[in-house]
C-alpha cells in the first residue's frame, strides 16, 4: 500500500526542516530534500512548487503548532502554582520538542540574512511569550493577587532567563532547577496572596 499524499508532504517538510536547521536555507537544494525523503525531484514538485514554498509551509505549520501548544498551556491555569508550572512546561516544550528546536535553529541561522525570518524569530520566541505573560500578570493584578507594577517589565524579568537558556546546551536538570528557583523567587517577590 502506498503512502498518502499528506504523509509525503509532511515528510518533505520534516526532512527540509532538518536540512535547513543544520545548513541554512540557501545551502540546501531541492535535490538534497528529495534525496532525504527518498523521492525524485518530480515527485517533490507534485507537493511543492519551490523550495520557498516548502519553507513557507514549515513556517505556517510551526506557527499553528506553537500557538496551539502555548494556548493549551495557558488555558488550564487557575492559580499561581499553575502559572509557575506552565513556565517550566513551555520551556521544556521549546527546548525538547524536536520540531520546535529545529525551527528555532533555522530561524537563528536565517535571521541575519533574511529580515522576514528575523521578524518571525522575534515574534515567536520574544514577543509571543512576553505578550502572553503580560496579559496573565494584568489579570492577576486586577484580581488583587499580584502587586501592581509594569506588567511588560515583569514579563521581561520572568522570561529573560528562559530565553537565555533556549540558546545554550547544558545539563538539563541543573538548568531546570535554576529556572524553578527563578520562577519561585519571581512570584515570592510579586505575589500579594495566592488564590
């Protein structure tokens, strides 16, 4: 039984992302992608008209995947403990999920050559987390749970170490322990009461 069309399309995206995240977009040829998927160039062109279209599909899929997972994380938060745990879970998602790790690496490589990729990187890994945290903090302030301060500044304060550790290798357990301590200290400093 042959593969479904959608399966091949997804495999093309996966193999292209693997290659792009190591070599950069410009250094990868259609032939290299087709070889990685074990199909011919003509079979690849049945799914995508160009390498640029493959990249655009990777970006769109990554956006929807990232937003879905971050939305699921924020959805169930009812208290401060839930927020603390959500911080760690999102860090683990961003540093352990194979697709997101490769996508971040691709954006990091390409951001210096392509202003559009730099903007995607900034939106995904800086603006989106900061905006999400800022909104949560405003809700906590309105509810009288969190001290009234500049919510954007607080979001930056909480997120900065997480962002820093996205880009480095190291002992995962040590990093997670440091981040748990950071989150605990942050909330001890800024919470009035826990509900």
